[in-house]
C-alpha cells in the first residue's frame, strides 16, 4: 500500500515517521506549502516533496493519505483527497463547522472510501485497558468522570480555541467509555493569551443514570497534565495519558453488591504494554483499508464530538444550560 502525508508540522511529521517505519506500506510523498519544511521531511524519510498537495493527490499509485493541516483547511483538502480516490485519515477535529464535517462524510460515502478521524486518545493503551475494565463492570455503577487536560499555550494553534482543539478529545473519550452521549451541558470559558478564541474551559456534562462529567481544559498551565478519573461504587480508575498508566483505587466499603460507604482500600497499578498511540491509530487505519472495515472513529463520531464542542462555546456565550438530545442532533 502506498501512502502520503499532507501537512508536515508538529503532528504531520510524526505521521510521516510512523509510515516510514511501517514495513507494510511505502511512504511515497509528503506535501506542505513550506518548501523548506517539506524538503527536510522528504529527505529524512527518503520520499518525494510536494508544495502543492493537489499534485500529490493526482498520483494514481497513491492509496491513502493522512491529512494533518490546520482545521480551517480540513474540508477542502479532505474532499479533494476523497474525490481523488484516496482513503483518508483526517486529524481531529473533523472540520471547522458542522456543515463542512457533513460534506466530508458524504463525500467519503459517495466515493466508497475509508474516512477515519484522528481522535488519538482512543488508541492510548491505558484507555483501551480502562474500557475493557468498565465493560466488565469492575467499577460497578459509574457516577462521575473527571478530566484534566492542561498545558502551556501552543503558538501553532491560531485558527481554533482550546474547546475545538483539545476538548474534542475528552468529549470523544467519555462518550466512548460510557457508550452514551450527554443530555445536558454547561460551560464557562476564559480568554487570557489566545488572540482570537478561548484558551480555558470548565464544562459540566450530565449523562443518563445521573452520571456527571467535568472537564478542565486549558492552554494556561506551565506544565502538561493529561488525566482522567472514573468514579464508581467499587472505587476509582485513574488514567495518566502521558505515561500510559492505569491505576485502580479500591473502595473497601463496598460489600456484597451494596454501596454502603466509601473507605480507602488497596491500590492496583495495572501492567500495560505501552505503544505510541499514533502508531496504534495508523495501524488501525491501515487495517480498515486492507479488510474494508469501518473505523472505530468514524466521520459521524468526529462530527458528534464537534457538535458537542460547539455547544460548549454556545453555552459559555449565552450563559445557558443546553440540552443536545432535544434539538441539537
């Protein structure tokens, strides 16, 4: 299979590296409007450089492409790639607007091509292990999820704010872990350093069965933290995304299917075979193409994460509690 990467910035160059190291594919080109940057990556990975992505997509021997360009270009580049007969791994978020996202999804269907959205956290081995534990009911009934995704301000991001850039990760992961979507949303934002958009958000989501999820996401922290905690009757699971670690903190007050009290119990750190999430994601993408399988993160799931993220923005702007299950789908 012959593959290529469009966009060789901080994330795109990692796509190129992983394709280059994958013996089952051949990296036949990289594209970027920056001639110096694209030439450097092409030399490093022994491939061809293109400043015009349309010239790369015109190659008949190209099977699939990763699109890793600024969000505002997602729609145009993805649609051109799909209409050129290429399978597409499109970095998150799926698009800048819901209309553009729907256009991309319909284009993939029309051309009968795989469209996978790069929600990379679904391929973190700690999250995959947590999902397995939750599906086996090892936590009992879940009642709360807390997320912290904070770090320094990234000057590379100017076209979207922290909600579209980062919180879509957590929206996607919470929906994935619970197999549910929120039915009530409220958010508050701040804008301290970003010239155009919010750079901090606190969001509260309510799911079926009274489950609450809180998101603390910002660009304003001097240190990078990526953590998720899931609380249930039997205790708490804690994920450290960066170190790919999963721990369980037991509630020793849980007895005989009864949740009578909360008492600190033992802590278990699970052994997890670590693997770079982007490598797992790209392997999954290639597997979908080879076996004509539907991706785990479809265009529709990418759209839903974007829709909920947009509701965060609207909630903060209108200072309103919103109900997506009533009128937002």
